[in-house]
């Protein structure tokens, strides 16, 4: 019980709106990066049409932004580099097409 009280005293119960949004964006971005890396492997490295089709279906099922994924697939030169992927993603998001 003492540990629970100490824990709740040391940490705020809710994140600030800014921190929550930053966390959501980071998780969202990591989801996109993971899908793009899977697609790069399936489509470009393995040439596996069945796996590629399943991954694209997953993109649709998860309601991910196809334009964002295509941008990352074709405008990013180094899919294994988080910094390059992040820069490429930020370029796309800055287009503000919506």
C-alpha cells in the first residue's frame, strides 16, 4: 500500500495534452515505419506478391494513410535509418494536403 501511495504522489495521474499528443504522434509514426519496412522487405527485397498484398490489405484494414506510406516507400532512401525516415515523414506531413 505504501508503494502505491508513493507512486501516485510522485507521478501525475494524467499527461499534459502536449505530452499525450507527442506520445500519440511517436506511436503513430512507429506504426507507419514498421508497415513501410515490412512492405520494403516483401515488395522490393523478396518480391513476394502474396505477402505484399496481405500487407497492403492490413494498411486498408487499419485505415492508414496510403499516401503517407507511398511517400515513405519511394521518397526515403534508407528505410533502416529512423532519422532519415523521420525527416522524410516530416516532409510529407508538412505538405498539409488535408
